[in-house]
């Protein structure tokens, strides 16, 4: 049978190499396991260490290495000269499932924390404007609602975390009032006056950036943009070409919110801890 080259990205090969032992994967490709190992090494694709699959089969705890992106397009294009005319049954499904999982991750609930709370029907007056804004504002593209501006506490969190923040701020303002202090909303942050000192603090939600996995619709739209730019270039329509060149149908990075709240005191430590996180 004539060898048929198969082209993969580094991410696709990574997903495959972690889905089955390298000897099995190499057999499915119609090449030697040593040959496949060299391909992975050449393209900086990290696979399981020796004994990984045996430990996994025995029910022992194993750890998967993190996939790391590279900027070199040559490394990201992997050609495997397989002796098979097409991928064996199941391998296409592995790639599709891995991609679908990464795409679905963007819409998951923020990671659960051990914190519990009750919905506050009548928030403390000091944070009432903040509560109204968090509950009533429209989420942005990342699902974030905010309460920033005059009379508010400078909060920007995922919409699913908003009620927990309202509950926390309500309890904080109430406890401070019981002790004779007042929580002061300052638009971008909050403050507390203690004698001659003014202590400023913020409440934020931890987040991280993850490389965006484009959907099929996004890839189709990107191809359309690229075709339009190419047609504009060929007809010397530089005005249209300039507006279309580099136009992206999707973001490079997704912001994933963890659900973990962080309380930070600004510029007042005297050797004491300044940041506190739940979870």
C-alpha cells in the first residue's frame, strides 16, 4: 500500500500520545514506536514517562504534563508518513473529543470552592449600589459583570460569582458597622478609616488565560476573511486589503474565571499578610 502522509498540529499529536501507549499509537500509524518517539522529540511534544500506562492500569495516581505552545510554525506542522491510507477507527474520535473538551471548558462554571453563602435580599446600604450593578448589568464577552464608579466598590467578577461577592460584602459591611467602623465605596476600590489611617482594599476574582480553541464556525469565518483579503490584494484594492489583513474571527486567548475570591489590602502591611484568598 502506498504511504499516505498525515498532517497534524502539535496539539493533535499531544492529544493522541496521551490517549494510548506509544507502541499502540505507532502501530496504528504504521511506523515504529522509536520513529514516533523521535517525531515527538523533534517537535517538542512531551509524552508519558516510562511506567505511566502500567501505573494508570493499576489505579495509581499519575500526572499528565502540561501542553506548551511554541511560536515556530515549522514545529507546529507535523507530517507522519503512515503506511495506512487513513487513520484507524477511533483516532479521529480521540482528536474530536479532545478538541470538544477544550472548547467546552470555556463555558464551564467557575471552579468550585469550599465557600458557602446565602442570597442577600436587602444588602447593607454601603454596598447596595454595588449589588444593584452586579445583579443588573449585562455581562461582557467573558461573562464578567462590574460595579465600578461613584458610590460602588470597584468589583469586576464573573456573573456566576456575583451573588457570592454581594453576600461577602454585605457581611463585611455589617461586621464593620457592629465594631463602629464604616465601609466606604470609592469607585475603584473600598476603604476603611481607622483613627488617623485610611486602609484601602479590593475584592477580585482570580482568572487565567488559556489559548482559544476555535470552533468550526469560527474557522470557517476566518477562512472567509482570509479569502476576502487575498481577493482584495489581487485586484490591488489596498484600502480593502488593509482593513481585512490580519482580521481575526476569534480571540487568541480565553479568560477563564476560577470562582476564587481574593481580598487584598493596599499599601498597609507593617509586615502583615496583605492578600487573602478563599478555596
